[in-house]
C-alpha cells in the first residue's frame, strides 16, 4: 500500500551491514600487512646500521629494489619463467598422481594397509638429499626438477585426498546407492565434491613445497631459473641481485598463496579458508 513504511527485519538489516563489515575487515587486514612490511624493513635497516651483520654482504632495501628494477627485464623475468614452468608442470603431475592414490587409499582399506609400509618408508626421505641421484639419472634440466617436486609434494595431496574421501558421510553414500548410482557415479557426484576442501588444502600445501624444491634444485644443479640467478649473483659478489632474486621468489610465493586462498573462498565457500583461515 502506498505510503506504508517498510519495516526492516533483523535479517535484512544484517544483510545490509554484511558488505561494509567485509570491506572493513579487508582494509584492516591490508593495514596490518603493510604495518608488518614496514616493521620488517625497519628491523632490516636497524640491524645493518647497528653493525650486527656485515654491510658488504647484506645490502640495504634500496639497493635490493634498485637491483630488482635494473635486472627485471634482463634476466629475472626469464628466470622466473623457468621456475614457474617447473613449478606448474610439477604441480599438475603431483595433483594427478596424489589425487589418484588418495582416492584409492581412501576407498579401499586393503590398499591403504598394503601401501602403508612403502609410504612410511619413502615419506621421511628429504627430496633435497635426492638431488645428486636425480642429476645422475635425469641430468640437469626440467625432468630432474619434476622428479624432485613430485616426490616431495605428492604426500600432502595424497593424504589430504585420503582424509577427504574417508570423511564422507555414510548416509550420503547410502542415499546415492539406494538412488541407483553406480560406484563410479557415487565417486564423481558424492565423494569428490565432499572431499574438495581437503583436496584443495593439500594442493595449497604442496604448491609452497613445489616452489621451494624448484628453486633449491636450480641452486644446486645450475638449472635455469631463480635459483641459478641467486647462486651466480652471490658468486660474483653482486649480493643486491642475489637478494633481489630471493625477493622475486618470495613475491611469487605470496601471490600464489593469495590466489589459492581466493579461489578456495570463491569455489569452496564451505571450506576452512572461507570460515576465516587465511593461512
């Protein structure tokens, strides 16, 4: 009726205030992050000024940023491309292998028991210790990096997929079985959607490990990438460039984590990240 004032219910009032609160929370997180960066830079410069570290080997932030700008187009970007290629291909293989093994172990207790001894034996072996062997077998290049990345990163994916599959509500499986769905259809339409948050957690963990392995293998083997840039610059006494390479690695890792968390929140709103875990 015209002239009738619409009374806002508690639900509508809450909905109206939700967006401003989200924006304020984002601004607060951004502000805290900027404060953290400023504090880290201040500590770095204070440590140098106090003579706690040799200034010749620990350049100032300004020198590092200048080296980053000067070498971005003449080497750092190309090196970043090599590192990202090794990381991306390694992660694709890792997700494929780890996902398949995790589903198999999660669905079959017999397979889980049979593979437990092998898994418990291989998992503690550090991938960095295998770099000399991998170089001898696969040579210096992408294949060697992929072997190390997959070996180190397959475990988080596999165990998280296994956990996600094991945690499926039995009532959902019974309902799907009564509805006449085949085993493959139950896995595709019930098990995998339910396990997606756990799967994504495994991918997030493995992505950071893969970046560490990609750079570490480049540093030790001399394969093209950010690791080689860092080692070569350090050997030539260009410490600012070495730190600039490390800075580019850190920035890529940070943006990678931010992107994965954002995808988690948008695609899997029921996951842990969507409930406030921004790690």
